[in-house]
């Protein structure tokens, strides 16, 4: 039991420091992807304190998550460019011309 205590302390620390956004994100993940997200989150908490630990598949999971977040960010950027900037630039041009 003493061998696992430091790792359990990392998990306990995660639960003490978890913020509302992380709680909501974990609660909104359902099914098998939700289970994976939950366990990968705990693995990442342990790895933060013990970077020498290697969890099979964690690095690939994090890369995939990062890629998905980047794709979402690019969608938002395109939406802003296509909607907001188009309207603002058009309004500025109309104000200058009229």
C-alpha cells in the first residue's frame, strides 16, 4: 500500500484543486469517450507530479485532444472572420463612402 500512496496523493490533490470548468467538462463526457477522458485526466494529474511515469496511450490521447481543440479554435476564427469582420469592414467602408 505504501508504494501507491504517492500516486493516490496526486489524485487527491487533483480533486482538491479541480475547478468548475473541469468538473463541467468531465460531467458532460458520456459513454466510452467520457470514461477515457476521465481516466486520462487522472493519469495526467499523476504524470504532473511524476513525469517519469509512462501511461500507454496518454501521449496520443493528448495529441488528439490538442488537435481537436485546434480545429475548434480555427472554426471559431473562421466564423469571426466571415461574420463579424465582414460586417465591420463593410460598415466602415459605407461610413467612409456615404
